[in-house]
């Protein structure tokens, strides 16, 4: 048997996640076993189970990593300008640029909500929480409508996700520009107070 390469715990976790992402995209979630992931990552099967108790936990970790990347992109766009009504365009642009960058793995994450949702992990929950926090600052400043957080954060998340799915179905550069503009306009109409 070939000797496995030595990795530190964080390197091992990263290798397992990269292998799982690659295999889930190539063969589907149900078509990939933990043994397949271990082989691709060049680690023992037990190493996978020590870090991820089961396949749904591995999928949840992948989704959480993606969600954190989208939160960072959203915050980068949101914080790039001062006026609250003007923040939607760069925020949405940053999010969609991240979608374009990660396009090859996006179908996996679009399916995650249907595949997992354990009590301890709800896909999209961190993103929705962060949207609510950012939006709340705009409400406090008197620039955005005072919509209950239980409605506005999921609504904003759904509008972006809908735009992503629309673009993913027709991933041409000009379609991306069009979808960004459409989603931005919907955000402005739904959330910005008119003077």
C-alpha cells in the first residue's frame, strides 16, 4: 500500500474539502462516497470521519465555506460607497462577480438546501443574518424601509439567489450585466425610501 503524505490538521481538512467538492460536482452528492473522498484527498477514511462525522456534515462545511465567501464579497461591495441607496449596486455586483468566479461549483451549492438542513446547520442562515445586520444600519439611518427582518433578509437573499439562477441558466457576459442591473433595480424599489 502506498504511504500517505503527512499533513497538518488544517491541511488535511482543506484537502478533504477540495476533494469532496471536486467529486460532488463531477459525480453528484449521492454518487460520491466518503471512501472516494478519502482516496482523492490522499488520506485515510478514518481521517475524513474524524473531521466530518458523515457526508451531510462534509457538505454543510463546503456550503458554509461558500457562504463565507459570499458574505465577504457582499460586505466588500456594501462598504465600497457611503450612501445607503447607492450601496446595492456595488454589493450586488460583488456577489455576482463571486458567482462568476465560482461558477463551476455553484450547482452543488444550489442543491445543498434540498439535501441538508440539520437542526444545527441551516444553509444560508449566516448570509441572511448578515444581510439583516447591514440592512438594519440603513433603516436606522433613515435611508431604507423599515421592513421586519424576518421578511427583508430572506427576501433580499431570495432576490439574489433568483438572479444567480437566472444567470447560471444563460451564463453569457452580457446576461450577467443584465441580471446585475435587474436585481439592483428590484432592490432599490423594494428597500429604498423615496423622499
